[in-house]
C-alpha cells in the first residue's frame, strides 16, 4: 500500500496510508492531511489513488505545490517523490508496480482511435491422411456394456478378431467378458440395467464469467465515430489542463474517477462526485466538452 510520510525539516511527524481514492491536503480541519500553517491554503492539494497509481493535483493554492523542487499543477507520483508545501515535506512511498506512466497521464487519450485486435486463431484441423480416433459406440439395447478392462489375449492359433477372414469361413468367436461379481457396482459412465434410473451426471464446477471488453466511442467533435478499446488497467480521458478522468478496469467492472479540473464529468446527464462510479453498458459520458458512449463488446 502506498503512503505519504509527513515531516518538517529533519523531524518526521506521521505516516498517512493512501487508503482513500481522494486524500486532501490543506490548512482547514476537514482535510485528510491537515497542516496548520499560514503558508498552506485552506484546500491546498489532493492526491488521487487508483489501484497502484497516485496523482497529485494543486487546487489553486496561493503559494503553489512543488515536487522535487519543481512547481507543478498536476503530477503522476513515483516512489521517492517529495511534495513540498512551505516548510513541510510529504514523501511518497510505494513499492507496488504501477499501471501507467507520467507520459500516459499527460496524453489526451480521447483523440487516439482504438486499435483493431487480431481475431482468435481457429482450432487447427488434423493433417490430411491423419487417423482420427472413432467415438466410442453406445451398447445396443439389451446387450451388456463392454468391459472397461483389456480383453484377454487370444489362445495360440486363433485368428485375431480385427483381421479379415477368408471368403466362406466364419469369423472367430469373440470371447465373452467375465461376469462382474454381484457386489460390484458398475462404473457411472456405463448404462444401467432395464428398470433402473440412470445416474445423474456430475455437476460441472462453476466458473466466473470473463469481463467483456469495454469500448469508448466518441459522439461529438472532430473525432466523432472513433472508438478506443479499454485494454489497459488505467485509461486517461480528457484534456490536460481542462478536465481529466481515469477509467479503471477492475475484475468486476469499469469505474470512472475524476482526476483533474474544476468541474466533474457527467454520466447520463448526472454530474459525478469525488468517488469512483461504475459504468454500465451504453452509458453516455460528458467530459472536457466531449460526449462519448461506453459500451461492452460481446
């Protein structure tokens, strides 16, 4: 789990685990990380954590937010980064593998058309002339099922049953299978005797259905009609400096979270809040002045 280590000069004050999607920093008491200092704005900055990734955004503070000595408005945090707020320091610590990069975060992803995927290769057919094993035959009505064990070896001088006999000669008799002892229970896959109910087949183990692939289709603007497949764990949408959101692909669905901008994105005409919102098939998203539709590919 990622965390922030708050310190002032050389004194470590406390550790703050990033367990929430939005961790606010500021002077006012309602902030998750309150720093009671006049150099810190009432609502100074926010850290947004999605899966293993964290993003820092300055909330229009008076004295600014610095990371590793550089003034930033937004920043994709990496392990060891130091956030500087006046005399205070917040060191970002995370040893988890990250799903995206700062370059991906800076891109306007909605302008990139979706790449076509190669269809799955059909199952290979057997080579010409190759022998295909015949399917097992069901026993005829009234006949005992064939034994599951190998037949006894033929006596010396007998003609094997699989060889063709000469014209006019009768085929060699087939040795009868030894009768099973009365206490033996026939295997489950064999037919039962007349009048007995067949055994129910064993229930197949339950499997978790795979998550369908999510797709974003642009509905307005110069890129209307273009599609982008959500193949990555995190996909950034919007325009940096205006409005940015992230769609996270999780095992149980796709979730959209606001990352940057004064206004929040809307889904089906309803403005979202700071929490992650699960997307449903054919939801319409309004983000950075662009309408787009989310749907599941089947």
